[in-house]
């Protein structure tokens, strides 16, 4: 049911995975030898909503939890970060998912999902969505993980199709959630028909459109109808392309502690740039720096930076006027 409160437009509504992240306090130690852990809010679209809220935007998440203490923690944490939790409902009989990781800097962070027998966020149903609120949001963000099972698949496509403006599809391919890359590719291509922005790394682009070379992947995404294609290349930086051209932006160097939240920080900062009307170069530079800050910290949601922190890192690393980006042909 749509209420007057739900009709108040959000800047950003995200939809999909939520979890409680249980991260070790000991770095460089396998899980079997870890002695203590920290508990944090997690799940990619959840973190994106938190990240965008840090920049002062009115954000919400559409997801589901278990009717358990961890589900109550999710609600409490979301409200603490300033994220609207009205679209977060519980699923009796299913536990709130947990995610454990190991931390071996600079580039090895094994992740273990506990989403059994089924994750509640896979039980998001199309007939329960507040499509008026979703359509009224300035940006709607969905992830490929939400396409991996029903009824979440139908709900995700319905939400994307209901939004008349900027819709971001996070290519977010996690092989453990799919029977095969081919199965994922079929579903992703259906969802891309309703997306105006697509963002993913090289593996995710290959799954989505069959191209791994960055410029070819960007072209293929644009050919699928998106207006902006963003291809993340790890140490080679980010390629961002639109019909007006493309830019290649190098990474922002930091000492990596835990790289798992960097992509979500990038996503929240990308939304900030879209909401602010920035050009591709400024948007991607800011998003790169936001991701770098989170990579230098332990947690994900709790580590999301403020705009001031990102701007200070940009200034320290040369800033947008440093001329490090370059035009490329997409």
C-alpha cells in the first residue's frame, strides 16, 4: 500500500542483497585460526545506499531479512546510517544471511556466504513492491544477484521497468549464486533492456555481454541500450563511456587493508555524481577515490567516506585538475 510517506521521493532506492558481515580482527590469518571478529552491515546494494547517504542523499533499500536478532541489527544499522528501512521486511523461517571473509592484503579476500537454505532477499516479490516510490526515486539501483532466483528475479525486472529515469544495473556477478555463466548472461541481458547505466568489472562484463577487453565491453553495453557504461579494471583504473565519448581514469593509490567494500563505495559515489550532474571524468575520479578510502579500512558500510574525505584524498593525489585522465575511443 502506498502511503503519503512512501510517496516522498528518495534520491536513491537500491534493491537486493543484505547481510551481516562478520570480519576477522586478525589480518593475514585463515578463518580457522581467527580469534575475534567484528559485526557489520553488509550486502552490496545495502552498502551503496549507505555510501550515498553519507553524501547527504535521501536513500532507501528494498530487501528482506530473517525474523531474528540479525534482522533487527540490519534495521538498527540502516537507521543509524540514515538509510530509510521502510521497505525492509522479514521472512519467517529463513535466517538473515551472514558473510565471513579472510583478509590477506593487498588483493586476496576470500568471501564465504551463509545464505542457506535460501536468503530472505531472494524472497522479494513483485506484488509487494511499492512501485510508486521506486518510480519516484531519482535513481533506482539493482544488482545481478537479484536475478539469480525467483521471485526476486521477477521483482527486480519489474522494479527496473517501473522506473522512468536513471536506472543502474550493477553487474555484480557471483558465480556461487548461478548454475552457469550462460544462465546469468541470459538474465542480465533481459535486465539491461531496462537500465540506463551499467557498471561492472572485467569478469562481470564478460558474463553480461561476452566481452572482456574494456573498450569492447563498453561498446557492447552501449549497444545494449545503456547510456553510460562503466568498466572497472582493477589496477588499470576505470573506463567510463557514453555516446559522447569515453574517459580512462587511473586508480587512486592507497595501502589496501580490505578490498571487499571498495566497489560498493564506488557505487555510492557514482550515484552521488549522477545526482550532482557531474561529467564522466569528475564522477569516476570521485568514485575511484571513495573506493580507495574504503579499501584502506576494515569494514564496508561503516567505512563509507564523507564527501570531505574524498575531496581531501583527491587533492592529496593531484585532484581532478591533475590531467591524469585521457580521452579514449569506446
